C-alpha cells in the first residue's frame, strides 16, 4: 500500500531522511516514535508530498508520489492527514470545514456532502457542534472535527502527525478513543506519537527513528519491553519516567 | 487670531470649494477603483512563480516605492507628451495616482495573503484542493479581514495625494484654495477651508475603516 524505496531527503545540509526503506501493508496501524528532530514527521509528510524528496521513490497505491506526472489531487484525496495544530479553517463552521473538500474535490452535491459530514461528526461524537466555529471548540473537539474532515473524503490511508501533542492532558483521551476505533475498523494508519498506551493497544508495528534513520521496528510489546538497540532502550526509559 | 479671519469670503467662495471637493472626490474614487484593480493584478503576478510576470512587477513596485509621487506625476505630465501621447491633465493625474497606489495596494494584499498560516495551506493541499480553490475558499477569505483596514488607510493617503494634482493644474480642492488666494489674497481662510474638507473625507473613511475592523476580522483559530 505504501512503500519507501531508498528515500533520502536533506534540509540544506541536514540529512533528515537517510536511506529509508519501508513497506506498510494495507490495514496496518504503524506507530512512529523517536526523539524530536529524528525525521518522523518529515517521513509521513513525504507520503502525500507535503515535502519533496531528493532521492529514492515512494509508492502509494501503485502511484509514484514524487513523479511530476502523478495526479496529486487524486492521490491526496485518498490520504487523510491530521496535523498537530489541527489547522481547521477558522472562518468556517465545523460542518463547512468537513464539506469543503468533498464538494470541491470529489464534486459531490452539497446535500450529499452535508449528509456525509453529519455522519462523520456523529462518528467523532460532535453532532451538536456542527454549526460551531473552530474558536468556539476546545482543542480536543477541534482535533476530532479535523479527523471527521479527513474521514469525509473516505480515505484508504490516514496519517497522524502528533495528533495529541498540542492538547491539554484531559483532552488527549477523547482524541485517542476516536483513533482507536478507526484502527479497529481496519483503515491503514501511520501515527507519529509518543502515546504508548495507544501504541500498545492498537499498533501492529512500532517504528523507532533517530537522526533520519529507522533504528528499530517491531511489535509494540517486543519494542517497549525488550528493545533491541541501546538507543531505543534509552528513549523508552526517558518517556516512561515522565 | 480668528478675529482677523474673514469668514464671509469663505461663504462667497463656497461654490468654488464645493466644485473642488466634487472633483477631489471623483478623482479619488476613480483612481482608487483603478488602483485596486492594478493592485490585485500586480499582487497576483508578484506571488506567481512565472518569472516573466513576477520580475517586471517587482521592478514596477520598487520604482514606485522608491520615488516621490510628485516626481511620478511630473514624469507622466511632461513625459507622455514627448512620447506623442497627449492626455488631459485630469486623466494624467488619475493614471499617476492609480500607478502609485496600485503598487502599495499590491503589497498590502500580498501581506494579507502571507499572513495566513502555512498550516491552512497544508490543510487545503492535503485534502486535494487545487491552487485556485485554496485561494478562493481558504486564503482570500482569511486575508480579507487583515487587508481591509490598511486598504482604507491607503485610500485616505490617496485622497490627500490628489492635492498634488493642483501642481499640474487639475481643478480640485487644493486648486480651489489657490484660486481664491490668487484672487483675494486670503491664504489662511482659503487653506483652512480646504483643510476642513479634507478632514471631512478623512473622518468618513476612518469611520468606515473602524467599522470594517470590527466586522471583518475573523475569529482566531485557536
């Protein structure tokens, strides 16, 4: 479903992605963790070409993402992306936020789009907030609307870039609950997060990155309880003690 | 000081001033409208990645911003006829104001567009919206709120800049003051009246700016 073949990326001289080879099969829930600056956000941002790469190839659904001839609109419509800072459109209500892409990218009617939008809002438990503006919602609610907005395009893949890092602790649970239910539905997910509870509960595989390289991958229980590398063991001990 | 003022003469010359006011108003309105169109087109070229559009517009904006308006007016007034283009003074003045304000308006709109958070663009990109759709639905509506107040500020500048057109003998408000001065030699009365009318226009536009500031700025996102 998603395949990285020898992917390299530099920010000027900084080698942010160093020879990444990775295969993510359909339906897998992959958790990516690692220290800040390790390239984990960059890795998932390359999947829908929010970032260019300098070497190698990424293939999503048989489409080579970074080839100039690739139909990016079609590709991006199949991939939902959830940002750390939500990035809801502040001048639109929750409902309008969710309807924008289905109406303009998928070209479905407004009536149909509204029906889908209301379904997705219900799915994330925010039916009553349809007409609220983002500023009237809490951080957790905004992130759930952002997830509903992603789901409204019925993507095959959902990418999450530290979805709970900007939230107050008491709001993390409500967002994680939505993500767990998505994972159980069999949607392909790549999640950059340090939420180990989430990783243990639903992840099929954990990937640990440092300095632009994939250091270690494994089943969540193996990774957290018996890390193979010293670097990973050190990282886990640090996030556990806090 | 006011004891020495001859207010009767002002009333006597009121039709002259009102005629000047009318032309100042009309010239400002036409020039502002044309400057807005110029500014929008120039801004679109300025932020475009097409080099043949971008670089000439950068040159235009920099030339306008680095030279005084009066020099630009004189350049058009004396320069165009030598090129064989004969344009009446009033049109010359409007063209000068249009080109001048257009450059500033292009930069105001560009600042508004740049003020929209990069994350908003990424959100649009990642849901598959194309450039035009991102501009229309996401960026421009948010840029509008921050753009309107400085645009009205530029409108106020433009109205006051029309006074420079008196130097190429366009009949407008300042010119009315000069006419009265030369006929009756009462410059204090004349230019006090002129100043009063400019202030009237200023306060109208300022009220509009304040109102728009309250109405148009969108709620913050976070």
